[in-house]
C-alpha cells in the first residue's frame, strides 16, 4: 500500500488461517526485500533535519525487524520514546489496513466466502485490486487532514499468539528504528497529540 491507499504489491493465494508472519515469510515481497531487490528510492533526509533515513515497509509484531521493515518495540515495559514510536508506527499501518475496508465496502464479493471455482478466485481478487487503484486516488492533502483529526486511536496491537518467524535483528535495523524513535519525539518530528495517547 502507498500513502494514497493504492496497492503497490499484492500476493494472492495464502490460506486465511495462516498467520500474517508466515504469509509474509513465504511471499515474493520478503524474498526480494531480504535480497535487496526492491529498488527502494535513495535515502532521504528526515524533514527539517540533516539525518538520512532509508525507506521502510511498516509491519506489526508478527513481522521481523529488518533495515527496510519496521515493527513495534515488543513487550509492555517500554520507555516513553518507545511507546511514541509504536503509536506512530500504528498510525502508519492504518494507511495499509484501511483499503481492505474500502474494498469490502466497494466490492461485496469480499463480505462472505467467495463462492466460485478456486482457480478463478485469484483473478477476481486481482481485478478488484486494479479497479480499487483506478477508482480510489486520495489526494495527499485529504490524507494528511484525516490523519490529523484521528488522535484517539489505540496504539498497540498485541499479536502474542502468532507463530514467530526469525528475529535476527541486525544492528542496521535497530539503528533505523532508533533514528525514527528519536525523530518522533523531537520538536520537528512530534505531532501535538501523541503525548495524550501513550
């Protein structure tokens, strides 16, 4: 998903009962991510700083921490800054989750089990993704405005019962997460209501 609710990578065909972490682990996306084959844009400065930062994919606790894949800090004994990071990551993940609600409203085929031949289900889902992208272009200003009005969102999604996949946190991945954490609590990176929700 991009920031305008458009699908940019789709992996169709995993079983519904399979965990998000296992689905990701078996996807082409993570295979290319681990081989550094996704052609991320060049590193950019965090706004109003001279700090270079990599582009990242956002995930929840089911996903591994990688240089280009951010997950929340785990556990309950978190510092103030770590709770702020988890809140901000959670807000970013909503951009990824919202299009699924939009699609199920727009295409009622997703409101119940799809009752067609299994060999045709992938084609139906792909067609809906393409139609969604064509009909749901959200302006950046509208996206920003809606984000600023949603200040009372629950911050942490505990997914403790999911099977875990490898967690070889590299020092690069932890450094990127720490850079983002420091930025989110800095005067130039903070949002005014984040203190009220952690």
